[in-house]
C-alpha cells in the first residue's frame, strides 16, 4: 500500500483552519438535523438523505475544490461537501424547500441535489452514479485544453454496481484523465448491505487491476485522514494527469432518507455502534484533548452556527416560490436561426451528391468552422475507415486524434462523456455516433433521458450541446439490431430535437443547424439511402435547414401523404403511379419530428382532405399516431375520410429479405393503401 503524506494533523494544522472546519461541520450538521423538520411542517425537503457519518470525507471534498476552475459532481448525500465547496446555508435551505431562488434548479429538481453551475458545481440528476460519466467528460475537456484542474465525482459505494460507472472508470483509466472518483462507503445501498453488492469488502479494490488508476483508502470519518487523502489525490492528478479513486470508509448514522426506516433492517446494536463513531463528536473531542480550543471557544462557534442557521432559515422562508406558469420554459433552448434559408429550401443546380457524402462534407465544414467541435463513436477513426458506413472517413486525418477518435463499445459512455465534456464551455460542440446502428442505442437511454432534462432541471443554466447521430432503419437485409428505427420511442421524451432527413441536401442542412444550435439533437440517418442515387441532390455549401420546417417534395390536390426518412421516396414512387391514373398526390416530407411543423400538416389537411401518414417504424405506437391524433383533434372537420396509417407490422424486422418485404412498408403497400382511402 502506498503511504499518503500526512500534511494535516491535529497538532500541525493551524488554528484558523481548524476553526473554519469546525464551523463548516457544525453548520452542516445543524442543517442535516433540521432538514426532516421542514417535511414534518409541510414546508418542503420531501427528500433528505442525511450525511451524518460522512463528515470527514465531505469536508475534505469541498476543501480541495477550487471554484470556477475545478469541476465537481456531487450526489444527493453531499450536503456538507456543497457547504465546504462554498455554498451558503441559505442556498442549501433554498434547495431543500424548493424556492425559486434555489441556485441548483429554482425548485424544479428534487431536494438534496445541490449545485451552483457558475462555480462548476454541476447539477446532477437522481440517476445513481450516472454523473460519473459526466465527470469523465469534463476531465477530457480539462486535459484537451491543457488546464491545471481536476474533475471530481462524488458518490456512494453502491453506485459502483452500475455498469455505466464501470464504463466511466474504465474510460478515465484508458484516456489518462484528470478525475478523482470519491467513493463514500457507508456499507449500505438504501437497505441493501454491501455484501449483496460486491464480493470485495472494499469496493474500490474491484478496480485494482485498472492501469493508470491509483486507489487511495482513507477513514472518511476522520477529518485529517480524509484531508490528507484528498489532498494527495489532487496532487497526484495534477502532477501525473491520471485518475485517482479515493475510497472513504464512513458510517451512516441515520436512515437512508426520510422515507426509510433503518430500524427495520439494522439491529439496535449496530445503530448504537455507528453513533459511537460520530465523526463530528470525535473531531470536537480532538480539538479539546489536544488543547487547540477551549470548551468556551467551541461553544461560541456552535452558538454562532445556530445563529447562521436561524438567519438562513428566515431568509429562505421569505424567498418566493417557483412560478408554476413557467413549467414549459427551458424544455429546449432557442436554436440556431438560418437567415439565408429561412424555410430550408434552395434552388441550387449542379452536381448531385449522395447522402453519405453530404453528411461527411458537412461534418468537415463544421469542424473547420468551429475548432471546438469534436466527434467520437465506435469503429469510426481507424486509418481510412470512418465507421461502418464510412461517414466520418478522412476526418481524423484532417482534424487529428484529439478531436476525432474511437470510443469503447459502450453506448452510455459515448453519450455520457459528451454531456460532461460539453459542460466545460459553451463554445464546445460535440457530435457522437450514439451507436453503430440505431438498434444498439438502448444502453445509452439512461444518458439520453438524463441529458434530455438537463436544461429544464437546471432552470436554463446548462444544456448539453450535443448532436447524436444514428444510422437508422432497414431495407439492407440487416435483421434484428441492424434494421429497426426507434424514433417512435424517442419522440415520447421531451427536451430533444429529433430530425430525420430523406435527401442529401436536407441531411446537410439539418446537420449544420443541429451542430450550431444549443441543446441536444437526435440526428437519424436512413442508412439505406446513404449511397442511393434517388436521395442524391445538389447542395449549396452553406445550406441550412431550420428545425420544424416540413418540405413539400411533390405538390398535389387529391391526397396528402405525410412522411419522412426512407418512406419519402416510396411515397413519391406511389404518387407518380397514382398520377398516371389521374390522381394528384402531395408528398409532405416532415424532415423534423421534434419540433413538428404542425402548421404545414394542418394546412395540407385543410386544403386536400384525404390524408395518409406513412413511416417505416411500426404503425402501433409509431410517431404517425401522434400526427394522426393531432389531425383528428385540430382538423377533423376538414377530413374527407379517416386518416390512413402505413408503416411496419408490430413485429421485429426479420433477417431474410422475404421477412423484410412482409414487415416493412414499400411503394406497393403505400399505393394500395392510397387506393383504399381514395375510394372511401
């Protein structure tokens, strides 16, 4: 075991520092004990995870943090850590009772989640340990920009059971990133004892084989041992640039939270035992035993702390409550606005480019436009290969391996570190291949969902500026995990823009807008059209397509087909066949699903009267159901028949081409459905 230098001790630490620590610990414990009373009085703090027993390590976490330089990601039990970082007692109470002036979220997020984004005390969600990935992403930015700073992830030992926490630690080890993983081990994950989480008594030892990762064990109940461990951890990271894991042995004196009753699973003997190891009481005894303070001096600090708490309490109670009428603010940030192409339409003639070429060239153009743009994903930066479909071909050669690189086969890691890296600076723009195929994206859904409400949850203080690319859909004979399209599920989650181009020019224009916009965008690419000549178009070099602007690909008057992606071309084929029979069909290419061009849809319905909604995804619960419902609610009186939906069957997509033909929509199925509707 490597010895940690003893920088701090009861004998050598100056009195001013000891007084500061004692004051912080006293104020923190006073709030910790008062928090449940707010709930009893129906004032707030409906969730409180008491930290008593973690005092030493939490004080140390905050003391090594340098605001506006380091980045820190606290978890729900980190009250003293937040106070030690510099947050005030009033700010902690504002969060606990969900006031509008709460610096974490203005009352939008759960109590006991403390943050101050302007100091780099980041807003995190309740998803256990997922901020570990964000801390790694922030550390990647620190390393890239050559800063002498650290990223700190603070969490309980049970969070290490999560797969994405493993991904984060593995990634930090592989990339040699300046991150400190602080593990506060109190022996329980709610009521689940540690022995049911891991075979190792010290969970950090599960990671002892990781190259480049130093592990430090400390007594998290002891102020000095904790301060020495965290000070050494930061020194090591700053000097070596490699990650450190600090495992702090703590005790949990109280229940997991105010909704938990630990007497149901902890014996009276155990509960009495942890009370005897109260870190606050031990620290106070040491100050007296070594005559660093007198009883009167400590009593005066304790009285001062009571007064600070009393004043903070009164001020917080007077603070305004959140305005419920602001519920729909900060769902999505304002997008980049195109001045030259306000409708996303051009009249350019010339060389036609394929959809794959359009995406590749737009990525390169945006990387030249903004040097703080990055891209990573699986299998996308190996010599001349640029992903399964060569979309990123040539990018690493031009922009280098620090901006264009491979990620592990870990979808959560890909998306989570994008969220974290984007927190470093507003100028950063990140593009990730969320998975090699859309069907493989599901492991990243934790990060997708978490990222979707970052903007709302932080009260508009942070939004991940990330574009997620997914090769989507079938018609390639791919079968399961290679031929599904998943927008029907994704569109049910607010806070993400979702676009789905059908032609090369729209792919280029939407991608440019997505990268330049603030916020999270899901960019779905119909992979069957990557190199299909029918999707090729001329493309202006600066083309931009606004979000929420549909495009009429063929005008008509007898039948309206609303579509996007692969089926746009099938609708056009069916429409031309109908035209030979004297039937005029209009094909409306949505291009953007969220936001949706409802105005264009309703205008077409009112003008034409007979409507089909066509998409590749399953009819059952597909996005077409939302479009159809909107039409029925807002334009029913203009319909000349029921809205007809055409899409895939409610089955997986099979591998054999005959299965694919039976399951997925095609031009013939669309034509037949159109004839049925026209005959109504």
